[in-house]
């Protein structure tokens, strides 16, 4: 995550992803399928822009115990990165 946090452009892209995912979660899954699909496609585009490090992070998050020492360290890094995003 240091790669993303150290690069203003990547940080901005990461924040866009967080925003889009938040919007996606707020949509009614039954009524807003078209908008959800559009948001998902935009998230995919932004993730590609961040590069392979972001994909690796997503894969790690799917498998790691966030209560383990490594998991807590990763959670702190993500929390720090999230704090750099505007509300």
C-alpha cells in the first residue's frame, strides 16, 4: 500500500474506488442493476489503473485473518490510506 499512498495520482484513484464501492453498496440490488453494473465496470477500470499491487492486496484480504498480526498491520495500512480520502 506504500506504493499507492506515496503516489498522489494512485491515492486519488484509490479514493475514487472507495467512493464508487460505497455508492454501489447503497444501491438497491433489485432496482439499480444497470447502475450497479456501470459502477462495477468503472471500479474495474480504476483498479487496473492502480496496477498489480492492488490486485495482490485484494487477494490477500480475501484470505487473511484480520485479527492476526499480519492482518492487523494490513488493516492499519488500509485505514491510513482511507483517511487520506476526502469524506
